[in-house]
């Protein structure tokens, strides 16, 4: 369970540093939810690319 928790925390850490969620400029739950969904979608694409080999993991 600690390995799974680490993987989840890495996603949130990436969203805060790279995804721009540390200090959001959006107001409203719907807009923030959309930004979170977009950020996690990008994170998943980058992660899938790193696993399949078409994206180097050093960029993440």
C-alpha cells in the first residue's frame, strides 16, 4: 500500500509543480475541477509515454 500511495502522491506533486495547481487563478469548483482533470490527463499521457518508451522519463 505504501508503493501505491507513493505513486498517487507523485501525481499530486507533479500537478503542483508542473501543472500549475500550487496557486490557481480560477474561481469556482467547476473550473478548478476541469483544470485538475486536464492536469491529470496530461500527467497520465506523459507517464504512459515514459512506460512505452516514446517519451524519456527524465522530462517528468
